[in-house]
């Protein structure tokens, strides 16, 4: 607000401006107050937004951790099921051999 502006006015307009000088000063002070308020509100908004984003980041980290744990568990389950499937297949072959042997014996 340190900038100067030159405005050319008539004597009549100048007298009118002088009569309203106090009102102009009040408006200028109000404007400066509004600018300060705006800066405070902007700072408050930004700090709240940062807090919200940090909270979201923590939630995402938790979700990621649980997904990694789920993936690890799924891999273990898959390995277990593949082993169980192999055991069942082996057992099934052995039983088929026994059944054929039993059917072929007198």
C-alpha cells in the first residue's frame, strides 16, 4: 500500500473528497483489516488442509499395510492349497491303483 497514484479532479470534486476524507481513511483501514483477516483465514485453511491430507496419508498407509499383509497371507494359503492338492492327487492315484488291483484279482 506504499504506492502513490495521481488522480486529477476538479475543485468541486476535490471539496467533495475532502468532506469524505475520514470515510475514505476508515475504508482504507477496513481494507487493510480485511487483508489481514484474509491472510489469517488462508493460513487456517492451509493448515487444516495439511492436517486432512496427513490424516488421509496415514489411512492410506494403514490400507497399504493391510493389503500387503493380505497378499502375504494369500500367498501362504495358495502354497498350502497347492500342497494339499498335490497330496490329494497322489492319494487319488494310489487309490485308483488299489481299486484296479482289487478289480483284477480273483
